């Protein structure tokens, strides 16, 4: 075998152009598969890095009329921990933010509050220090934190002595009790620290927590003898018991159901459909690459038929010839795999650094032994796949016909032509699948960009600020801060308006139950749920939202004024479909904040650009202050050019108050398209490569066919055939191949495009216009690929062809 490989290297080195084309073709196919496999392996296949990760489940509160997973209350968490028999551990967590002060540069940290047994549930231990104690996980408990490995290295230089020292968070002293292991992405990626005491959640009041406000997500560990269906049955029983024992609590709605699913499924639910589609796409691309190289090898092996005939005449067995051809295939495949690793490395970096992707476990996406093993296996299988076809076809030569130089019309040549024809038809068919999928996503993306978000994102700078309770404990303190912040920012030259909002468009929103005054009263837990926003005056002018009727809030809508509210059009249609909403009154949330509707605004997209806005209600910030708010600043020029000035002016109000997430509103809109754009870009790239390979396949087959039929073409010319006749003959052959491939691709598309359903927006997976346009595009590609061999046919000299 070593001798065969050495000979294969010499043979391929002599035909360097062919070897280069084959290796590059395989490198793209293998490299794309390696890159996507690396992501899929790290995100979907590899078990979570915890103790017995298959026993971990996520807990959530689901509502029959609201999609997605909801949060539940601390009361329900206590019930689960005391009454559940399916779990050995139940832990809760919620997102939190802390302002780190007392250091050179104040910084807002991404954090989470967790129950004391959170790390125990995961099966994780701090690398320094200890975990939380039960007495620390209650109101009035000692304030302690665990630092993430990244924050420990970044802000504290990785000093072991940090354990036991105090840091200032939200103007309160916290003791560092330990450091978390690197790569821990629970309860969410890129956290800076963990704190305990779930009852100390900064965004809910004690009254909201005591009345069943939902802000907690849960994870649990199944007992060894318990199963997922059995645990879900127990959750249903506990949900019914909770409703009976907690009538009137916020999260005790009759349509609510406590659900669970494997933790890994929860983590990958957002990215899984896109990864599966891309996995299928790169697999198809590799098949096309294999077919292309097999066709090239078959044509090349046909040109070496005299060599194989002489070898056979000298005693070479068929398996000897097959081994030689397979050795050449393996050399090409291994070279393609080696180059593919470089392509895969670039692709992996693209995924890991993309700001448009919310990929869980991103720190685990890297080339490792599993990836290299996959590349090696893929290369070997690829070599077998595209090497066996020419090996079988040419390893049994017809010695008499070949050695007499009369083998052009031999049966073996006809069979080889038929095999190459089938390969080209398959290439066109698979390429059609990729092109149709890419076209559907392009059409979907265009439809998505036509959606009116309800605001104007141009020239708007956004940022986030969180007021610590220790310094801003009263409502008046919060209100004064944001009023002064708006005044200072609006005084900056180039700033047209500034305002604050609880949640910016296309970001996570607060949801609350609402009661329309005058409608039949409903128990709190049966009221319809809407999006609730708290805004300062000029918010709608700042983001460019449109007033439909009534008025906007003004400075007169303060804490001493009568309650006021603004609703969006969806809210008005839902609750007053045939009435004028102005003057109507609504109550929102447990605080029973009542306000008169003074205005109606156009719908502004809430969480996702492709989702309906839903009912949304706005109240003046002064009448319901919140500690954490986003600030929006409309400028007359580039918003990022104002970032440093905005930061400086805000610091004059409170130098220890950091601003975070400073970015243009246009970036928020772009991020809402991000994952779709990334998937579309990759799929279009794969489709373009596939079309190119299919076109090369058509060209190569027809060029080979014309060369094999030189005598026939010469005789046709001698008998009076015009150049147009010969061009038509070749084009007809190319169109026949393409038509057959198109029919194969269309049949496969009808079966496979259903998988794209979750990625499409206002586009049918069976859009006839896209199917027809794709078919016409392939016809055009086939005509271009066929024209060059057709031109070669009309240049054949009849006398020379006949004499040959």
C-alpha cells in the first residue's frame, strides 16, 4: 500500500492542475462539514459538563395562551422543594445586575441570584472557597457572592486572596466566598457573579414576591428511579394543588401549568433548527463535491485506459488496479481534509465571535480530538465514495479494443458515460435542494425587513442604567434621577431628545395582568396579560413612534397627578373594538395602578420583529418608578459619536453609576435579524458553491462528450450539418441532463422544505414562484455551461476528425 501511495503522489504531481481542482473541491466540502460538526457536537451532542447531566431538567411555568416558558414565584419554588418526590434537588435562579464600585472604573456586572443549593444541583464545586450556605439564602442573610472565573481574572488579577475580602455592589458590602470554575454557563452564559437570597430580587417589591410574582426559573435533578413522564405527572398534580391553596396569587392562573424538559433541550431550543438545517446543507454540499471529483476521476481514468490495459496484459489483477485508483482517491481526500481543517478553523471563529448568534456553550466550540477524528473519518469515507465509482468502471479494461485503438465506442466507454451522466443529474438535483432552501430564506428575510417595527431606529443611541436600592431607595429619588438625566442629555449640542423606558423595543418586556374598568371584574389570576412599559415624557418622540389619537405624556403626568395611561392599537382593538379608547380606565398589575387612557400609539414591536406586538400599556415613570431602565437619546448625527459625551454628562449626576450596553438602536434591530441573517448567509454560500460545482459538472461532461464524439461531429459536418445544428445538439444534451436533475431536485424539495418551516416568515415552504424561478436559474446555468463545449464542437475540422 505504501508503494501504491508513493506512485499515486507521483501521478498526481504530474497532473498538478487536476489535483489542485480536486483537492480544493473536497476541502470546501470537508471543511464546511467539519465546522458545522464542531458547532453541533459542542452545542447539541456533547453532554453538559455537569455530574450526570442527563438527570438535569429545567422547570418553567407555561400558559395555554402565551407561547414560551414563563417564570414562577418563590412560593411555588418552596412548594416544589418540600412536596416533590421526583427530584433529589430543586434549585431556583433569576437574572440580576449589580453595580461594582470602589474600584478604578465603575462597572455594571451581569449576575444571577440563585438558591443556596444551585451548584449542588448541577454537581459543580467552586475552584476556590466554598458554595452558599442555607442561612445565607434568606432575607436578612449575610450578603455573599461567588465570582466567575472571567471576572476574577479580569478585575482582580486572579489573586487567591480575593476569597474572604469585601467588594461593593450597589453601594452594599458583599463578601467574596469563592470563585466559580471556568466555562460555567449556568444559569446563563457570560455571567460575572452569583449571589444568593432569592427574596432580595431588586426588581420586585416584597409585596410582589409575597403575592406570587413570577421571576424565578428552576432546575432540578431527577432521582435515579424517576423518569421524565412520571415527573411531569407529579408536576400536574402539584400545579392543581397550588391553585387550590393559593387562590388569588399572581402565578396561580387556571391556564398555567408547571412544565419540565431536559436542561440541554432548553439551552439549545433557539439555535437547534438552524443548526440542523445547516448540517443537512453541508452534507449535501459534500455529496456534490464527491460527485464532482468522482466525475473528474472517471474522465481522467478513461484517458488512462491504455495504461490499465498494459498493466492488465502484464498480469495485474483487477484488485491491483482498484487499489491503485483508491490510493489516488485517498491522497486527494486526505489532502482535501488537511486543507478543510484550515477552512473549518476560520468557520468556527466566525461562529464563536458573531454577535448575531446566541449560541450556548460557545466557549466549548473549538477544534479538538473529536473534530479531528471526524475530519479523518470524513476524508476516508469521502475517498471511498468518490474513488470506488471510477475504480469499478475502469479496473476491468477491454484489452483487445483498447490496444487496437478502437475503444471509443466500446461498451465500457458507454457505461462510464452513463455513470457520469447520473452523477451530474444527482449534482443538479442536490444543488436544487440547496438553492430552493436559500431562496426561501432570502424571500423570508425580505418579507421580514418589510415589517414596520413601529419606530424609527436611525440616529438613536441607547444604554442601560440600574439604580442601586441603597442610594435610590425611594420613588422620588428614582424619578428625580431620570428627570435630571433627560435634562442634562437634552442640553448637549446635537441631542434632539432623551428619555427612559423600562424595556427598549425588541428586547425582553415586563408582562402584567390588566383589568378594564367597567368590564366584568375578574380574579387577579384570570385577568388577561399584556406588556407593561414605564416611560418618561418624550419617549415616543425619541424613538419616533406614531401617535394615532389623543396625546403623549408630559411633565404634568407626575406622581401627584391623576393616573394616566397610553395603549397601543392592538390593546385598543382587543378591549374596545368598536369604541373610542380615550377616557377609558384600566388597572394594571398587583399594585392596582389605575389610569385613564389619554392616548393611542401605533404598535411597536416588542420581543421579536416577526411576532405580533400584542397588547401594550404605557404608564408615566413618575407614577410607577423602576430601578433598572434603558435610556434612549435621539441625535442629529452619528449616535455613537455622542457616546463619550453622554457618559460624561451622566457621570456628573452619579460618578459611581455605570452605563452599560451603549449601542445604536439600529444595532438592536440588526440583532433581531441576526440569526436569520447568519443562517441565510451560510446557506446562500453553500448554494453558490453547489451551483458552481453543478455547472462545472455539466461543462465537464459535455466537453468530454464532444471530445469522445469528434468523429461523429466531423461526419455530421461533412454531411451538411450547420454550426447551429451542432450547437443545438450539445445544448439539447445539456438541457436534458439539467431537466432530469431539476425534476429530482423538485421532488426532493417537496419532501424536505417542511424542515424550514420554523425559519420562514410569511413564505410558504412550497412557494411556486420560488420553485419556478430556481428551475429557470438552473436552466440558464446549464445553457452557459453547455455553450462552451458547443462552441468547441463547431470548430472540429471534418477532414481531420475523419482521418483520426
